C-alpha cells in the first residue's frame, strides 16, 4: 500500500476501484452519451482517450491529471452527479482546472444527497503508480491510500 | 462557511443570506471556486452584458434546468442581460426525417423549456444566440479593461486578447452565477501578473499562416499559458475587420486544441500595443513556427471517419460564427470558383453559419442573393451541437474549423482546400 497526500477540493471518505486516465479527461466527450442514453455505468464515450474509452466511470475512483475540452465541462459533471452516475471520487495529479473545479463545487453546494470526494495536486508519482482496479481509499484530510 | 478571501460588507451580507438563501448559495459557490485558484477578493463585473455557453436544451442536462428553476423561483436572476451560444437546431440545415425526429423529440427535447428559462433569467433578445456575441451587429462588445463572467472558450479568448477585457475560462453555470451576485473571484486572467506571457512564439512562415492551423499548433504547445506572438503583425497589418476575423478563428483554435484564455500579438492586440515586450515573463520559453511545423500539425490531424476516403456529404464553415466581412469574402470566393469551373451551385451541401444579427445585416446587402445563388445555406446553428450525436456524427462532414474538427467527427481542410472541395473538386 502506498499513501499520497493532496489538497481537498470536496471532502469525504470513500473506497473504490481505480480507473486511470493518463491524458486529460474531456468531460463532455466522456459523459455525454452515458447521460443522454441512460447508461448507469457512465461508460466513457471519448474515442480520443484510449485509457478510458469503453470503461465504466460511475462508482470508480477516477484518477487523472486534469480535465480538458468544452467549458460545458463543469455542468456536465454536475449533471452526472445529480443523475447518480458520477465517479466515486476524482483524484487529480495536477492542481484542478477551472472546469472540473466548477463541477465539483456545484455538486457539493447544490446537491444534498450526493457525495463525490475530490482531491487534487497528488503529484505525477501518484498517476504513475496507480493502475486500473487497484483499491483506493480517500480520507477527509486529502490522504489517498492505494492498495496493490 | 469559512473563507480566506477578503469580502466587502455587501458580499458578506449576500453570503450570510440577507438577500435570500439561494443567492447565499450562489455566493458560496463563487467564493469556493475562487479560493481554489488563490483568489483574494471578489471583483465587480463591469461589462454591459454577460455571455453564456449553454444554449442547448439537451435532455441529458435536466439537472441544469432544475437548478435554473431553483434560481428563478427564488428570484435570483441575472443582474445583467446576456447573450448565449448558438441554438443547436435550424430547419434550414439538411437533416433526414429520422435525424429531425431524434433531434427535436429526444436529444434537444428541452429546448423550448430552456429558452423560456433563459428569457426569465435575462436573455438579451430572441436573436441573442451566437458564439460571436462581440460582433458589432450583435452588440455585446466589452470595453478594454471590463471584467466579465463569460464562459464560451472562443469568446473568452477573443474578449481577453482582441478587446483587452478580463475574464477567466469559466465553466457553464459559473457564468450565470457571476451575473447573479454581480462579482467574480479575482484570480488568473483578471490579474496583471496572470496576463503575462510564459511563451514567445516566433512566426517564420513564408506566407500568412492559416489561422486555424497556427492557433492549433500554439494551443497544443502552450496548453493554458499566455503566448506572446512575434512576426504575425506583418501579415495582419492593423486590427481591422479582416484581422479581427483572423484572430477570432486563431483564438478559437488555441482554446480548443489547448486551453488558451489570452494571447498577445505584437503591435496588433491592445495590451501588446500598450505594453510591448514588457508583457513577456523572464525565462519565457520560445516556440518557432515555420512552414514545416504547420505542415506537421496538419498531417497529424486524425481522420475519424469510418471510411477514411468517403465522399463528403456535408460542409460547415463558421465555427466560431462568421463575421460579416467573412461572409462577404466567402461569397466572392465561392462565386468566382464556380464561375471558373463552369458550375452554378456548390457540389456538396454547404452551410455557412453566423450570428442571427449578422445574417440579418448580410441579407440587407446584394451579396445575400449572390450567395443564395451558389446554393450555400446560411444558418444561425451551432455546427458543433448539430454534429455532437451518433446520427450526425456518422455523416462524412468537412470543415475548415479546427474547433469543429476537435470536438466532432468532421474532417479538416484548409480554407483554400475546402473551397475546391465544395466547388467540384480538382477535376
């Protein structure tokens, strides 16, 4: 097991299996089909992201450097949360970008029964270490424990 | 809520709920958003109008419409009128019966409901749907130094760079929330230090570079940093209508292949004219762009069509929306090329897109009839939203927009190449 420490964007404690994107996550491209066509697993629909394309994102510990793409990104993430199709947690190796930050904060402030812990600035080593299906636990203080 | 930011008495009162619980939650959202990026205060929005990125009543975004209802019911409305990105549907744009049915009744089934919400929240007028709200004909043109709460990436980069306004690359919903409280968190591109260039880009091409390719190359290289571009001024001359149109397309490409929110063009854009190379940070990195580099970028664009050599069935020109000067210029070029080829109409269904107000103005000129005679369709649609679905995505579509290429299955051609494609090809 290895621990990493990041900054808390939205607090919470949660355990889930990892899915890892080494490239920036295009939020609109990744979630749109899942939200539009009732896919409760939120299967990633972004063909330009070979790490994630076709994989389940809902309920997973989504590990990524940052999000990219359309400035609708924040509201798409907010919608995924409201529809209960959000990742269990989002773990950013880099400082969070303005679009993901908006989605995380909107969900935290405006949705009563949704919890999606978000931690950023975990460092490049975190993204190099974590692999799909590893078990990840995030704690309230931004500690992220990765079990092999 | 604990916060580090220094707030004015009015801002504190909003946060404490003296203007209602809903507005307090809006303020909390804006403060938490700003504090993540080190904002030390909230800055007053000074532009006349806002501009929102979400223009589509996509069924998948029901949560957004519920949130807007909550704001409307609580009377938490925008303090500014606003324009909005283009509509996703236009009956003038070719679509088969199945596509029309799915677009209207399934994908964009919330369009009417959403537009009614926008009117209640502060939509400027029925024509206010365009990504180029800053065109003279539309009238949402911020002044130098204005503080904005915009979010559409191509409009943000234009407002910052060409107009000298100040705006971060906000997300949808954050845009309207800024207008509701009247303030945006002060960080990033709102600060003088955030507007300094971390990159020097030297243009060493043998001719005026294609705006879309140049923007794409720079966006991929600098990602979200500010570039200071040297050597482009000799091709642009001065900041006239043609240069503005060029920079509109260039900026949209920097913002879609990267996340550029501001660029400076030496001797052209207002801050570069005012401050010159003082805008460049010490130890700025250098990126040299020559013909070979642009060719490399172009050759690396993937073609995501199932059948790579399929015959194009549709062409979109105008993402971002075309300016009046561009409509006039394209009319001349298409007409001349058709004449040269002995053709009367374009050979591929072709849609030119522009703001409703620009279209109205264009229709009052003789060029409108000339364009109509070429068979080109004129529309206010958002080609990106039109194509962003499995049905339209399967149609082999060509474009000279890097933004449309990036976000959809459209195949990119340079302007000269696409002119050839839509006028009978090289035969």
